[in-house]
C-alpha cells in the first residue's frame, strides 16, 4: 500500500499510532489530567491527519505502572477515564484504542490489564483483557478470551496486549475470529527492542493481517521504553514506524479491498486457508484434522500437558523453587574446552 498521505478514502482506514510518553502518576487526579493530555493528542492528530479513522495508544499510557501505587489507580470500563476518551473520540469522529491498567476485578481479585476500543460515537465497542500477563512482574489477573469487533468502515479489529503478541496462538485465534487488523498495545522496554520490532512483522505475515503497534517511550521509575510504534502491512512489510522519542506519532492507510482480495485469492502464502486444507494439491480439499499432538493434548488433557511442559522447563513458578535439576556449570563447554 503506498504511503505518505495524510488522507484516507472509503476503501482505506487511516490508522495512527503513538509513542506515548510513559507517565509517572501517583494519584487519581493526576491520572485524569493525563487522560486530558491523551484527549488533546486525539484533537491534534485529527487536525494534522484529516484521514484519521483510528488512533492507538500504548499499554500503561492511561495510569502508568507505579511500582508501589498501581493498586490505588485502578478504574472501571465506563469510569471517568473512559468518559474523557469517549468525548474526544466523538468530538473528532474517530475510533480510539486505550489502556486501562488496571481495571477493577468484579470479584475482588487483582485487577485486569484491559484494552478498550471506543467508536466515533463515544461508545465502548470492544473490551479485551490481557490473557498472558508478563512474568515475573505484572500483578494482573489473566483474561480468558480473544476479542474482535467491527471498527471504522467495517474493518474487523482484534486486540492483543504486549506479551500476548509473543504467543502465536493468540494472534492466530484473533484472526480466525475475523480480525483484519490486529492492534497490539505494549509497554515494552530495552533490551527487547529488536525482537519486538520483528515479531509484529512475523505475526502480520503468518496471519495475512495488518498489525498496528503502539509502544511507550521514555523512562518511568523502573524501565526505559524504546518506542518504535509501527504499522505493518499484511505481507509483513513496515508501512510506517516511529523512532525512540517520546510522543512521536505516525500514520498509514490500510486498504480493505487489498487484504480481502489477498485472503480470497492468494494460494502459496495463504496461511489461513492452507493450515486447514493440508495437502490439497494432492487430494482435493486436503485434510482438516489438526495434526499437532500439542494442541490436541492441551484441549483433552491440559494438566497432562502441564506435566509435559514442566519436564521440559521447570515445575514451579519460581525457578528457585523448582525441583527439576539445575544445569551444572561443569557441563557447560568453555571456549578453551
């Protein structure tokens, strides 16, 4: 898809991603002031990119992740933070994707790490809760379901959060629910920059899906975040990418016709069709049955699969508490061996 314009059309969805400056916040009043700053970003982006249909902000951009006070800054979907975002989306006639870290758990458990999408009428149309909280640091309760909703101009939008994107199963499941654009909001820090830049391209290519990533930039009380928010074509090529500076933003247009044509007509690299039509070049229609023992056992014997994986890795959450054998230093070859 050619890039460089600030417009969009009936066939293209204009997407903006923001390298938001990581906030360090200690009170709910400060959180609301930060939400107003985010709303101002929406106003400015729509003014500068009149074709903007969807704007994406990173994980932790709303409340930050204060190492001591995170539990004091939780909110709810529909809370005052959401209301500020909803007014800005409605005012600018754009969809917006925002982070709530954390969202209060209805049963009093640890909060969720939540993504919401608000439409151009100010309505929350997608709520996704992070399925794989990042270990060993994040205290969030795990979500259990991938989510897809209709976005601007009918484009199907799916969502993942940060570490989720490292697990291929989540993005594949989201795409199999119809997602044409998978949005990944993240708060990724050094030294993982190169891996995370590459993974967005891999996920796009293996799923014939657009991918848009919004990452934090700058430093909070713990980490330095590398930015590089980006937008990737369904062939894995980068359409637009920020650098490392806080508050950079970039923009690209995504063609509805192009991705739907590829999914309809590609053969050699149509990974979505080919995975459930194995061998159709030899036997018309191919094979639909899953050939992977790992997935079959996960469904039919999840505890047994846990045992298998723990034998490969370790048998406790903390490596220090594991009873699986440690590798002896004498068993590691040296340069002089």
